[in-house]
């Protein structure tokens, strides 16, 4: 798949300037990875605080690289300077490719994508990092759906090699080629998949979360389930730890999209743990408490 993707990418020019919308877990990670691999990036959010945290996170990752001798001080300074945090769309006419990474809510995403399309050139590629929302649904907000596709990174972006590239019904091959080109430039393994709720990876992952929800409803302890998955199955982490890292808010929205998309197969119990934690605003690692307490 990687070689096929490379063939498509050969026909595209690599972006000179990228942008991410949202400076959260994913937007911040994508901005860091793009800058670290030589493509300057604007990082836009609607909260100043999110931009500050995004820049701090990039700084921490770069300092680790510096300590390990993988980059020089001059490189660190150049990479940091190539991430431009912003609250506005100023200069977005210079952006070749934008990836949207705002909250997993179709209404918010459609509004953000529509606004973005009005701020960029007619040949700018727009991608969405949505985890689950069908690309065809989001494309309805756009005048140029041929320039749009999914670009689904995994968390943490700097460590996870896979990027799902989702081809919408109207996505042009040239759009896919450019997105693949950027993914390869970032050192990732792009895989082109068709459009449906959850695409490939989350169609595999969400039945696992649904089973986890059922076990909890029947009285199981989330700590024990994590222990079993780690010690017996050898997985790097169990479901409650993973959900806390993903973000309970993101998981809650994604779970809803999957349940709507596959009403018989992905039905979740009423008042399930993810929904209850979401209602209590316990979003996991990002705000200090979810299944676990985070210092
Ligand atoms: P997050 O909550 O960490 O960050 C979302 C950011 O978007 C926040 O900083 C928020 O201020 C910002 N935002 C909200 N509205 C905005 C707007 N109109 N313009 C610009 N910024 C805006 O969320 P996240 O975990 O980074 O998730 C973002 C997207 O990535 C979601 O679609 C999610 O499903 C997807 N995703 C998440 C993960 C994960 O593990 N967390 C993995 C893959 C994909």
C-alpha cells in the first residue's frame, strides 16, 4: 500500500506551507510533526491558551530530541519558528494544505470547514482529522469537495506511523496525491481507505469499547480489565487508560457517530461509563481526571 501511495504522491508537489485548525492533542501533534520534517505550519485555534499549550508541547518534544543529540540548538530554534500559532485566518492564502483537527462534532466541523474554504485559495487542499465522521457528510458543507478528504492521524502523532487517508465520493486523485505526499514527508505510512463511519481503524476499535462498556455495566472493574489486557493479552495499555489518553469527550462524540452509523452492531448500553464520565466533564488526561486521576 505504501508503494502505491508513493506512486500517487510522485505526481504531486509537496506542500510549501501547511496549516492545522485546532491546537489540541492532535492539532498540536500534527503541527509539530510537519515542522520537524521541514514543512512550516500555521496552527490556528480559537483559544489563546490552547496555542500556548500546543507550543509548550512542541518545545518539550524538541528539547528531548536535543538532549538525545538528534538535533542541534540551531535546528530546534528553526523548527519552533516554523510553527506559527494564530487566532486568525490571516495569510491563509499562502497555505497549500490545511488539516482540520477541532472537536469531533459534525456541526462544528462543517462550520469550520466552510469558513476555511472561504479563506484559502481555490487550489488549497482541505483535509479532516476526524476519527469517525464520514467524509461525505462533512463534504456537504463545501463548494469544492474534490479538494477535500480525510487525513486521520493517530495519537501520539510523533510516534504512531499510520495515517488513514479517506477518499470521499467526490475526492479528486490529485487531492489524495498531495495529502499522501505530505504524510510521507512527515515520515508516516499513509493507507487509503473508503468512506464510512469510523473508516477502517475505528470500525475495528469501537466494538472493543462497546464490549468494555458492557463488562462495566455488568459490574466488572475497569482496573482489572486493563490489567488483563496488559498482562495476559500483552497490549501496551488497557481500554480505560487508552480512553483517558484519547480524551473522554472525543470518545463520547465518536461513540455517538458509530452508534448512529451502525445502530445494530455498535449499540452501547444506556448510561455507559463513557457517557457518564463525559456528563461529569471528566475528559481524561487532558483535564486531570477520567477513569484515572492524572497529575
Ligand atoms: P482536543 O480537545 O485536544 O483539541 C481540540 C481543539 O480544537 C481545542 O484546542 C479547541 O480549542 C479547538 N477548537 C475548537 N473549535 C475550533 C475552531 N472553530 N477553530 C480552531 N480550533 C478550534 O481534541 P483532539 O483530541 O485534538 O481531537 C481533534 C480531532 O482529532 C477530533 O476530530 C478527534 O476525533 C480527532 N482525533 C483524535 C484522536 C485522539 O486520540 N485524541 C486521535 C485521532 C483523531
